[in-house]
């Protein structure tokens, strides 16, 4: 599935729904009030937000249009749950890593393994790396890369990973370790491919609109 880039709040809403499905299953699916509280949570969030309930509602509606969220049935209060696994055709391990990156910002592999433990218990660091590599190498016909490995910062022992659900990551202003020049070029290439995939999706949508206009006007294309 080729997604348009999500706004910060849209990504936060999706991340919260994924997280709470595991951490508070008795309260899940979430009401709008609970979802807003989760979005504005002060811990395990980067950045910390102060979104209004109406803004969260708008984000939910936008995610519903993308088939990433839907309303749960059988409740007097409207409740919401995520559909990320099906919509993105990803296993639960990948969804857990994406949610952690969305909620907490860029993370190293070891940080990711610890931070995502309540969503999925990874056996070891190589397992985390394997799923990250799959997300980074996701084919364009499936929607393109969903994560990117960032260049290692000066003094850092490990590089960090970031999600691409909100579009390509600008690494041009990031401090880079002296031995990471080649890696920066590769990261920029991944970002360009992600942008290309998004542009291709928009072009396909525009072509569909043009075809419908021709059909409605009864005009034959030459």
C-alpha cells in the first residue's frame, strides 16, 4: 500500500492505537478521550504533544480514509482500533517497531528492542535488525521503505533508525561521524526513493481522475 506522508498527529494517533492494543487490552479499542490522553502522554513520547480532542478526531478521520483505523462496533461510545497490519501487509513484529519509532523518535537497535518489549519480545538484537532491514528494503510496488538507518552521530556507538511514515527524513543538518560519509550518501538515496514512490502514487491518482473526467464528459482520448 502506497501511503501519503502522515502528519505528526496522524502518526501519533496510529502509534498510540498500536501501543494500547498491547498495553491496555481491557480498555481497547479506545474512546476518543482515551486516545487523546495517549497522544498527549508525557512519558515514552517524542515529541510531547498537547493536541485538542477535535484535532485528534480529525486525525482519526484522515486515518480511516487511508484504511489504517476503523470504528469498533458494539459499543455505546465510539471507539477506534488500528488496522495497520492489514493495510500495510506487515507482520506484528514490524508493526511493533514502527509504532515504537513513531512514539519515541529515532532509536538504536538496542533501544528499540527494550522500548518495544511490551508490544513484541524480540529474541535478540539480530532479530530486531532483520525486521528493520526488511522495512528499509520494502519494494516500491508494496509502498516503499518505511524506515531508514540514520548516519551515526559523532561519539555515538550505534546508528539510530527513524520511521518514514511522515515522509523522508532530512539528514542534511545532522552531525555525522567522520567515517559515515558513504553511509550518508546511501541514506540520501533511500530518502529519494521514498519521495519518488510518493510522487508516483500521486501521479497514478491524478491519471485516474483524468480518466474519470473523460468518461463523464464522453470525450474520447486521442
